């Protein structure tokens, strides 16, 4: 392949250094290893790259054999967004469950244990935690990924999470700056807009990021959102006012600024990933996250060459690219010497995730409640999957109930008329209806009404953000759909 840049010059090495690409497969392809030797400093891992902890450790060792200070990044929030346990569901509840407990020592302990497991596998940069305040109940992309809707709660748990994760030697990347919570659009699909005024943004959205910076977060991830009060013309990822003026100069953040995935439609559909990457670095970003959907050598070379061309044409100052590359290398250096501290005294590893999930349950018993003692019919009322979560990770309570009550039957239902379909499928069995964000889906709320009217002993398990009044003979809010949350819920509905 003919390219415009030599693989040995400083400019090319800097252009490679600011990229965080992905790849396919469970071992490193030859092209990736070759580019690590030429200056690439970071690699992003996704669920497609992980089969087991041992395999992941072998993969990261393969990368380090080529470059010992490589940044190995992953999107491991715990809870609904897991890559480490993509095939089983996470052993850790996510942010919303931790916020529901509101014990910062527990949050720090969970983050430390999650970080410890990542570090054992050779991962040293985690694109977490989400510091977004879920102020808009209709938000389709944040939801249970947020610690909650209260500013102070989100701020204190963000700081605790950063401290816990980094005490295990894994760099935190607090996201999505300047705050993705007050949106009704998923930036994977389009460009969201937040119309809050400047005073609201400073008092609400920015508070958790101030807390994260004070806690020493090594990285911050930008959001692909338009916030006119900050910059009416450019989304945050491409805005010098937001990244340099606000984050760097006003808030005093001196770590690594990472973009959200550049292939997301909020950027790629409007600017394209090459142009978007140049604008992001010019605005103050240091690392370009790409590879969730684009995971090949051609993408890496296109972005490298776009950056080199922008420097040579004068569009992108060479000093800005050099500064960005230096910040990437500085974080890579930190990971090789990061001080690891013992787990907080409140930790009960390796079961800290289940302990937290049990504590997070909100249980409401109705007048028709009796303990579940016979195999039920588990009806999952399934919405369209959140892209950040993915549809390959199992969720719900069926697997655990089948273990506890052999003979449990299951079904998945979507759309208008789902309630009647569940009643027909369940027969004489007691129904356990499992939902996710019932308040955001009219068909789901209607299905619950139909079920509870016909079958008053229905048990309802809400695994999203609980908003509607509790329904059912027993209503359990888990505040997330992690495997640990499902196990805790299954235990609760079979308890006397």
C-alpha cells in the first residue's frame, strides 16, 4: 500500500501515537504489531477480542512483546456495559446500582476490584466511569450508566470510582465531557443537543468532572454533543472552546483528552472520521478513539495520513500534534510505574459485585405477594438494544431462576400486544415480567398493565432506571441488568 508518509519520521510517529484503534479477533494481527513498532501507542479492545481472562492476558502480552508501554484500553463500565464478561454479563453492578446504595466506600471497593481484574489481564486504561447526570429520564444512551440524577451524588461517586480504579493501577477515563445526561438522542445515531444555559451547566453537568479531576483522573473522554451555551457551532469533541478553553484552561485538567468513538454518526455522518479526527486534535483532543465499528489497518492509515496532511498544509499546527502525542506517551509511561494500593477495607473480593447488587435492590411487596416456590414463566419485555451496551450480552433473571427452580420457562416479547402474548405463553405458570426502562416504552407499560390486571400475582423486575410507580405482587428495581443484578433479584423473589 502506497502512503504519503514515511513510517520512520517524527511526524508520522506522532500521528500514529494519537490513535486508539481496534481490531478483530482474539490475537493481535500482524499489521497491528507492525504499527506498534512504528509509533502506535494505544490499542482499544472490545467484546469481539475477548474469550476468557487467560486469552486476554495472552493477547495483551503479545502486544507488550512489541511495545512494553502500550496503552491497552477497554470500555469496561461494569453493569450493562461490559467487555470483560460480554458473554455472561458482568459480575459487577453498574453506576446506577452503586448510586442507589450511595456508599462511596462500596463504590471505591467495586472499582478497585474491577480494576484489579483488568490489570491482571494486562489492561491499563479503562474508558470509565460515566460522570453523566441522568437528568433527562428519556435519555436513550446513558440511563443506568449514570450514578443517578442528583448532582452531588454523581460527583462523589465519580470521584470514588476514579480513586478505586486507579488504585489498582488502571487509568480512569471519565466521560462524556461536558456531560451527556440531558439528551434525548443517542450520539451513535445523530448529534444530540443540550440547551441548558451556562449557569446550569456549571452547577450540574460540570460538577462531576470537577470531582473527577480533583480525584486525579488520568484521562477524560469528550462527548459528541452540541452545547450552544459553550459553542454554538461545534460539537464538544471538535470544539476548542470546550476542550481547551473549558476543560484545559478553566477546569485545569492536565491529563489525556480522549474522543468518544469517531465512527459514531454524530461525527462521521457530518464531518467524516478523517476530517473529524483532524478537527478534534486541533481543538485540544490528544487521542482519537476509533475501532468500535472500524477495525482494520486501512482505517489506521487513513487517519494517520489525514493528520500528517493537515500538518503539512498548515491546517493543524505541528506543535499541537506533538503535544497530543506527548500526552499519550506520558500516560503510557504512568501505567508502567503506577503505584498499586491494597483494596479498601470495605471490599469483600471476589464477591464484592454481588454484595453491591444485593444492597442496590429496591423491593416493594404488593398485597398479592407470596414467595415464588415453583418454576415460573419468565417473560422478558425486550427493548431495542442500546448500542453502547450491545445485544450480545445476556440479561435478566431466567438463567439464575432455572438453576434455582428447574423447569422455569422463558420467552422474549416486544411491541404492541406483548401482554396478551405473555399470558397465552405462560399458561398456568406464575409470571415473572422482566423489563428495562418501562417508563420509556409505551408498549412495555401497556403490557405490564395487561399482565397485572389478568394475573395479579405477577412479579415485576425493573432492570433499567425505575421511574413509574411499582406494579405487581412484588416489584424489584435492580438499577441495572448486570449478571450480578439478575442473581440478586432471583434470590429476592424466591425468598420467604
